[in-house]
C-alpha cells in the first residue's frame, strides 16, 4: 500500500509499524508448521532474508519516499537476540526505552547510551550539537561504570574528579526529563515544549558546572534550564552537589533526551 502511494500517486509516505517483531514471530510460527529446522533460539532459518526483503522495500525513489517508524520488541531485553540484531541493522536511528530509568522516575525513559542515530554527525546536526552529544554520552557512560563502586564502597571513596563526573551525570539525567502535555491530568505538571537550542544550552551549562550548587531535584521535570533557578530554594541552593532524593512522581515524556543521541 505504501509503495502504491509512492510509485503511482507520487507522494511521500509515512509508514508506521507496530511492531516489526510480530512479522518475525509470524515467520517463525509458519516455519515451524512447515517442518523447517529452526536456527538459534527457535527462529526460522530464513529470518534474515525475509526481514531484509521487507525492510529494503522502505526506500526513496525518483517518484517519492517511504519513511518508516517502527516499534521493536526486544525479547527479554536482550539486544544480542537474533531478532533484535537483524532488525536494528536496518534502522537509521533507534530510541531505546529503559525499564531501569522508568523505575527511577526518569521520564521520558529513554536510554541515551543505547539510543543512536546515523544522522548524528557534524555535517548534519552541526559541530556544537555533535560535540555536546558526545560529551554527554561520555559523562553518562563514566557514571554507569562508577555505579558498582558507589554501591559497594560509597561516593566518598571516589576521587574528586569522579565525584564531579557523578554530579554532572545525575544533573544531566534529571534535566533530560520533561513534562508531557498528555500526562498533565495525571501528574498536575504543565507540559513543556523545549527548543533544540534551549536543550543544548542547558546541557552545556550543566557540563560546565554552572548548576553544581543547585539541588538535583531543581532540574527534574522542567523545560528550559533557567527554570531550575526559579524552582530551587535559594536558602538550600549552596552545598548540594551530590545529595538529592530520587524523583518519584508519575510518568512523563518529552524530547530533550534526543539531544544526547
């Protein structure tokens, strides 16, 4: 149907697929009924070929373009599962939702480290955006590596530089949350639209330690970074570099996290 609108009607098409794993699962079930020998983890031996035949039809031609947004179920959250490996190899960008971030109350629950985009290059997003995205990912990756040490030995056992990395990462995680308009009736928080430039500016100022004396929760569920100053209690703003309670409010979603991708 999408090819008809592209080739015959000469129009650009947005193709939504929810979700592509159902196509793989259907092929697996049909393969079993036909008596074919399954490959690893029970998938049909022709899974890669069948998925490629579908995904490669989503393409641009001289007459129009098909752009596809696909939901992908990752079995048991295992990104090494053959279905996930074959599917992600065809996608130009992926946004990974994390149960761990959702359990911490960080919404939208997007994992910036596992999410990626082939378009996140200096030539497309610009040198400043690209450099900031890389620095954000480095900071969050360092924090992820230090989590085990913090859990076993405590924050006090880290070097001063590592403590600074942890403080920046925790503030970035909270700044990358955002109130969403569709959940306003459940949370009581007004939704926010945040311009790309405002998101980049906020991340840059956090990385430069401009908000190191503000409590972490002043950056939680805000729009532009300057809202943190109004939200923070001036009497408690100083001396709160690492300690802050984890957010426990209801689900929200937004788009600032895409900055780090």
